[in-house]
């Protein structure tokens, strides 16, 4: 064997071992296997979103505006959320709309799942809207969040303020950074402009469906797109400030509109093929 061939072989073996190490670094032989489907929506019935599984959160927060300077109304109308041919469309629109005594120039929808859980894997197959000022998200917050107008708050579970309830952002996409998707964690130790985040570039997020996933273990949370991991949250010291993830959380789907929205924007949709939870 030539010296060149030996060098190539060494490089190949090194790369293989590095790849295995990278894969194994996110796995643990003691981890539970999340292969039992416990809740899902396959969006197989055309028309309105299934009210047995989803709640439309429309109540404005105090002050008449949504958080993070969002400028839309969330509605429960078919114009903003509906199912057609196996896909759920969550549509953001430019239109003058008055609700709760407040007039806004944009509408969209924000869904709360009527299912909450602790530990497991979430998979959402989705295609994202595009354009500066659009902000679709697939995320979770504690079932105990103090948020008047939310489904679980109405059920009497609102005991804990944000961010002490914990927030898990499975996927966020800002139209001013097209094709970059991010996952993030909001806790008492880091929230708002959190330092706990990472993402990856997916060249065709607005033209093709991709599977966004989150695996929630007792000691860490792992985020991936189409199986490619881009972030693992695993604080060394776990306490209520860094790890409020010991209680049930629920899923939210929404598309927000930022003040930077393009003047050319008329409407676009977050398209969801399915939402699945495994334990």
C-alpha cells in the first residue's frame, strides 16, 4: 500500500469515528425510546381546524398589542386557519380588522394544543411563509403559564408567570433572514434575547416541507430539522432558573407579523402536514 493510500485510509477512519462520535454525543443508552404515538393531528378533515385538539387564542394582552411588537390580530376565522387536502393553513393577511375595540391592519391565527405532556418527542412537518416581517413559529410553553386568554389559563392552570413557566421554541423563522431556522430556550436565567439558541440554514424552507423535531429528556432537549441536529440545551447546573422543564407543556402554532412587514405583503401561510407527539 502506498503512503498516499495509507493517508487516505487514515483520513477515512478518522472521519468515520468523528461522525459516530457526533451522533452518539446526542444519544444515551439510558435514554427512553420515544416511539409510542400519544397525540397527533394529521389534518385529514377539510374545513375548520379540529376544535377537539386546538384552541384559537385571540384575546389581546393588556395594552391592546401582542408581545414582541407584533402588529396583527389573531382570529378564529376560516380566513386565517383551515384544513384543505391534508394540510392545515395558518394564514397571515393584510386587511383592516377590528376586534376587542382595537383596529389592526393584519390578521393571523395562534393555536394552543388541548394536549399537554412532560418529556417526549415532537415532530411537525411544515412549509414556512416568506418575506420580511413574517415570523412563523412552532413552540411550547408551560401549561401553568399566567396568560389570560390562553386555553390552559381558562382551565385554571395559570399559576406561573413567564419565563418561570419555561418556553421551548422548536422552530422560528424570520423573513428578514430567509431560510435560517432557529431553536431557543427561554428560562428565568436567559429570556427575551436569550443566549440559549442555535439554528441552521435550510435552503428551501418556504418551497418544500421539512420535519422540525424536539426531543425532551430529563436532562437535555435536542432540536433537529429532518434529523440533522443543530442545538442541544443541557445546562450543567439544573435548577428552576435554568431548567423549568419538569412540568407539562403544550404546543403553540402561530405566524406573527412584525412592524418591518413589506409593503408588498398581502398574505402567506404556515402550512402544516402533521403534528405528532411520541413518548
